[in-house]
C-alpha cells in the first residue's frame, strides 16, 4: 500500500517523537506571528530573520527534549531543580541587569536562571508526586508548596513579577492537576486575599505604580498610564476588520510602546481587527486543546502532570499578555508566546512542547 | 489496557490517574472560559467602543498646526508705506540634531554676537519645546552674519538659518508715537487676545496705530492638519487652511507733511498737529523727539531702553495725546466768543490797557506783557496784540461758569476722540471741579487768569487743535481721525457775526500791523489766522509774552516757557488747522508761529 506524502511526513515526525498536529498548529501561529512582527518591527526583514534563527534554535531544543526518556527526566529532576535553585541564589549575589538583577554572566553567554526554573519546578513537582496516592496527603502538599515558594520568592526579589507569576502558576498547576483538595485551594485563595495588604507593602515602587495605573490609567496619561491607554486605543481603533497590514497608525507612528515585543498583540488587533484577534485566539485555543489532549494521554501521572503544566504555562503567557494589552490586567512584562520578538521565552515554551510531545510519544510501549 | 496495567505496575493507582483526568477536564474548561472572556473583552474594545477609540487614534495621529497671518501694511494717504513686513533671517537651533548643544552655542558665539537676553530666551523656550522643534536664538540677522553662518553651517549640526517676516518701520522716529510698534506677545496680551486668531503669532501691536487697529491689521491664523508621530514630528500635511492676512490700513496722514512738521520743530521737544477743518482728518501728528520703533520689535536691550528713559527730552512721552499744557493766550479767541455770545462785549467794545489790572477791592495786580500797556483796544486789536487787560476784564464780567460752559462746547476737558490709545482729557476748571479736587471755593482771582489761559486749565495739543478746528469751521468739524472719517457735527452755535469778529482778530495776529505773529506773514503762501500763546514754566503768570521773550532767552532752557501757536488757513475759507507746541521755546510769537508757518506752507505744497 503506497502512502501519500502527507502520511509519510506525519509518520516521519512521529518517529522523531513529534506530534504532527501540534507542530502544524505551532507553525501556523509562528507564520502569522512573523507577519505581525514584520509590521510591528518597522518592516525590518532583518528583525524577522533574527527571530526565525531563535525559533529554529527553539525547535532544535524541542526536538532534543522530546528524545529524553521519562525515566531519565524523573531521575534528573531533583538535581535539575537544585541546580536551578542554586543559580537563582547566585543571581541574588552576583546577578547583572539593569534595574533588576535577573541574569548570570557566564563569561561567554548570559543566562537567566528563572527561565530554567519554569521547566525545573514542574519537573521536580511531577517527580515528587508521581507514585504517591492522589489526591496528595498534607505532608506532600506542604513539601510541594515549599518547593514552589522558594524559587518564586527568589524571583520576586530580583524583582521580576511576570516570571514569578509564570513559575508560581506552573508549579501550582501541577498541584492542582494532582488533585489538591478544593477546600485547600479556596483556603489558600482566602489567605492570599487576606495577605494582599502585606504583599502591597513589600512590592517595589515601580510594581505598585503599575497596579495603580492599571486601576486608573488616566491618572498618569504620559507616564505609566501611557502604555495602557495607547494600547487600548490601538486595539479599539482596529474595529472589526482592522486598518490593514502595515497600516496601523498607533503602531507605526510610535504611539504604541514596545510594539514588537510585549505589545505585539495590540499591533495585531489594530491591523487585523477583531476578525484577526478571534482567529488568533482560536489558534491558541486549538494549540492548548491539542496539548492538553496529548498530556492527558501520557502513560503515567508524572507525564500527565508535567505535560499538563507545560501547556498551562503556555496558556498563562497568553492570558497575562492579552489581558495586559487589552487593559484587563496590569502591565507585566510577559510576551505573547511565540509571536513577540525575543528568544528566551520562545526557547522555554518550545522546550515545554518538546516535553509534551516526547512524553506523549511514550504513551505505550513502542517496538 | 496494556499501558494502564503497566503504569499501575509502576506505582500509579487507577484512582490517581482518574483523579488527574478529572482535573484535566476542569483545567481545560477553565482555560477555555478565560480565553472566551479575553475574546469578549477584546470584542467590547473593538466592536463596542470602536468609534471612541478610532477617534482617539485619529486625535493621536493628527494634530493642528497654526500658521501665522501676514500683518496688514500701514500706509499714508498716498499709499506710501509707514509699516511693512520685511523678510529677515533668524538663527535657529534644533536641540535634537545638535550633537553637543553647549559646544554648538560656544562655537556660534564666535560667529555672531549673542546677548545675555537672547541666550536666556533661547533657554526658556527650549524648556517648553520638544527636542525636534527649532528654537530661535537670534532674530534679524544682518547680511554679514547670514553670510558667516552660511559658510560655517556644515560644521554646526542642528543650526539653521530660517527666513521669516518681521515688522519694519522705514521712517523710524518720524512715526514712533503715531504708528507705534509691535512687540512680543506677553502674558498680559495673552489674556486680552483671542487665542484662536493668535495661535501662531509672536507679535502684537503695543502702541499707536499698531495697537488701536490691531484687529484689522492682524488677520487670523491659518491651520494645517498634519500627521505626526508620538514625538510630534510632522510626517505629512493632510489639509491646509490658509491664514487670513490682516488688512492694509490707510492713514489720513501725509508722509511729506509729517516729515516737514517734524523738521520744523528743530531741536525743540514738542508737538505739531495738522487737522482738516471740515472732516477732522489728521494730516500730521508729531510728538518730538521720537525714537526708533524698530528697536522694540525684537525686544529692546536694557541699555537702549535706559538711554530712552533717561533722555532729558523724554522721547517715549507722546506729547500730542498725553502732554498737558497751559493754553496761555491761545485761549483768548474762545473767551472772546463766550463774551460775544453772552452780550458782555461787542466787537467794538473798547478797553483801556494801562499795563496793570486790579480787581475792585483787591491789591493784587495783573500785568500786560507790554510795559505801560496797549492803550485803548477793541476786540480785534485785543486779539492781535494779545492784550491781557481786555481778557482779564472780560473774564471777570463773564464769570467762571460762562467761561467753562463755552470751553466745554469746544471739547476742552474731555478727550478729543482721536483713534489712538492713551489720550489725556486735560483739565477744564469749574467751581465743582475745584471743590472736588481741592475742597476749596473758586476765587475771583482764578477767573482773571483763566481769561488768559493760565491757572488750573490744561489742554493737550490734540484738544487745542480740535477746538481750533471747531473755531475755524464756525462751530462745525468732526472728531479728529487717523483712519477714515468721523461724522461732521455742529459743536458750537454762535451768531455768524461773532465768528467773523474772532476770525478777523486772529487774522490780525498774523497779518495786522501790530499782530504778535506779524513776523511770519512774509513767508506765508496763504492768509492765515491764528493765536500765539505762552505756557508758564517759571515766573509770574502775566509777564510771559512779547518783550519778556528777550529775558526768557537768558533763562536756562528747562525754565523757559513753552511756546504755543494755533491757527488755521486760508483765513477766509478755513481748510486746515495747525497747532504747535514748542517746549521751552520761550515765546509763542518768536518760536511757535514760525514753525506753524513752515508747516502750513508744507501742507499747501503737498496739495492739502
């Protein structure tokens, strides 16, 4: 029986432990994202090429991660977590960066340990919970909560609120999927709400400003509020069908801040209108659904928890970024996954999808 | 299933796997709901509030840029230019493009002199402007400076030479008080000006015609709708409404006559007014000394301003409108008319001048300027020789009330209504005025000296000219006007014979054998009627004319009396009025009358 080229390609990808559907969806997103990036980056093809190089690197990492056997991952999980945590501690003392200390200068390259923690924390938690009776008992929950709180705390003091939220959420997601009791979830929520004033007092002034301007952007129309106001104007003025590719006045006349990085979704909304927005949201939803399907098919709880957390992290990126651009959330420096210009998050996210695909590929004995 | 069996074998219970599956469902539903909510949020922004945000995006993108209108020209009656807009060049700097602003300024200082004031203004304005806007450092560059800058411009990034229009007064001091000048708009101006029309303007009329007719001269700003980026840099022009230029303004003034009048005053500080009797049109209006109004256009330097303030002849003072002088004997024709009207005298009434006049029951004597007196004089001779005794007696018999009533008819005591800002109304003394001002009763002696235009009475040159025009027109004239013409009115109603008698007396001043101004008769190209006068600066009020002029010459200049002359020509059919005040001239007959004759001849020469 002669197979069609499409089937041959799909089989080839499966042999590489990659999921053709998820990969196709990601490539569609990247393709459309490149169009928007070209517009947002002042039509610089060089910028797009630089992004493609990063994405290619990310794809390579994804392919590599997909090959890692789950047993190896489980075995290495504690060590990886410990290493990431140590580096976060090192950042506190030797870190570099403007305004906030987020980077380790390793001579040849600079490394952001908090990025590694986005993978290491869910890995460690999944390894911790696997094999234990679920829902987890209170000892396990306390231990897991400690594992979450340590890195999150270290990242908050850098300070990097966006990454802290992402790392915290990915860890919490593992606990949630493991069946953390609802009363505990609501209880924790209550404690957090009660602690809100305490958190406020410990925030940095620029973080408080962001929350203040989120609540009332008009209070600082030329300062911090500018970003929110201009972003909402860009989005709102796009209307149903948008102003057309390369035609967004907010984006191209420099009203919109960071149009090619954090606020790229506003460029999309301005130029492609609600039709474009709905299409992209649908694409994200499809990626998330496919990802969750793959995760749910993994062989054991370790795989499911880890893969589920990876997809959820992708979702958190999306929700925080779109929420910020549309003025529904405070300005937190979180990029639109796989669309915003920048390499760090793209590599992390693609590595996460590599984990999902690799774990899914081992859902049953092969050969 | 194999996998389940296998995983159970690895330590995962079926229960645990089920637990995770249930949570997967919850999480998927949660994520889908959040994505749907985000979609809803975006739909509200993009569909619900689209119009509002679209308008805001346009507001962002499009801004209005104001364009300054060209100011109207000011022309004399023959359309010769008195105020124009001259192309000039200014040195501007775009701070954003200057690599090192301090260094650029230092290097510029070697090429063109930049004053402290200019430097300070530049710094103030650059604080208020955006970095890509060009800010003027020095305006009105001269040719050599432009040439020097042009050669060195390539070494001075961000420096540019920009053309613009600047107000220029080609006749300088000749029209300083009349045309006035424009100056930079200041905070006080901003309050009274219509913001829309002045959006792009830097200058506004500060004095004279420039201020009085600001509305017509200025015009209205135009607008350009331009697309800008977030820094405000203009990317393209979308739409343009041209500014409405100001209207040209034609004055009744004759440039040649003005120049002749200014010259005729010689070195005296003073005022000359030439009016057309029938229409009230002002043909010359001189306040001397003047100053160069061009100095004020670009902001006068402290040194120059102080020089003007400290000049002993006070060049900034507009004598025509604000100078208050005793009319002296120039008041006598008006007193005579009051006497004729009241029936106190007739043209033939004679008075004997002994050289001394005394009120019954008083010891104080009032003199005549001619030692020993003029003898027996009728009205004509009393005017011709300016006999004080005649008018002392007439004033006493009339009383102050009748005198003030008559003088009020001729417009004394109130502004003449000239279309220039800042007119002084002079002083017309009455019983009630004195009560209000000094809380004192009116004394009879004060009536005596009012009869010869001394004491409390104060007139401005324009008032005296206007009153003379009413006298020349036998009661008819119009308010004086520099632009257009006011409605002619009958200000005073008298029997024609009375007008005739006074006109004849005034003609005898110039053409009579013993007239005080008879010396000017030979040089006049027309028969002229008039009256000399001397305003007291120092000394006894009644000894100030004629013979005493020789003594006046020996006084230091600032103590000498002011010389006055007001008259009209031709005497039979009066067409023009000339009024002259020469400060510290000494005597009206010897100084003011010859000036008036020169001006009158000049008026005839220019066809008036």
